């Protein structure tokens, strides 16, 4: 079995006509909250064997912070993050999940893949994997969803906003 950790990018600069959407960066609050979320995930034992991110700047920055906070488990095959266009808005991340499941089937221990991306895509992926209607799952910025995946089935184990995860108001 495989676990899938979905992490939405942190708080980013506002949209504006003068800036290409893909170049919007994390704000200082976005960086600090993302750092705190990644650190809490590590403390909770939710380190990952592999991390794949959207190519958009705000997602890449979120993923870089996660790697710096050691969300990618030490001793894993890939300590560097992987960038994949399938996690860009409107992409199809299902092949990434299937690829990881195939690779994990050769190992006996539970493995965890982290995907860093955007809404509504991550929520739609989670809903699809657990058989819920589209729109049933929404991730807040720097929020997470944790799913357990078996052959042909998925189970939502955890869905938390950063405030819940960090115990803040």
C-alpha cells in the first residue's frame, strides 16, 4: 500500500494583470506558514519518500521549503524534488500516482509520495481517488490531505488546514 500526501502551495502574491500567474511567489507569511506546516508534518512522522511539485514558482518554493525542513525522509532514494508539468493547473497527476504505486509494489514497507500543487486540482485528485464527488475535498493554502491507496481503492486519512495542523487560531 502507498500513502499519498497532497500539499497545496502556501500563500502567494495576489494575482495582477502585470504578473504572469505562474511567476507569483510565496509571501513572507506564506513562507513562514509553509515552513511551520512542513516541520509539523515531520514531527508527526509524515515524511515522504519522494516529492513532486508543480513547475509554478509558488509551488516550487513550497516544495523547496518542504525539502529544507526534511519532509523528504533521510535515506530515501530521492532527496531532491522532482518538477512535473502534470501538477500544473489543469494537469493530470494520476499517471504520477500510478507510477509511484508501481515502483512501491516492489518494496514491503509503506511508502509515501508527496505532491505539491494547486486547487482545485489537488482536491479533485483526492476526491477521484476515494470515490467522492468532485468538489467534496478542498485544500486551504499550505493545507494537506493524506490518502491511503490500495489497488483500485483509496481512503482519506487526514484533511487539515494549516491552522488545524499548527493549532493556531
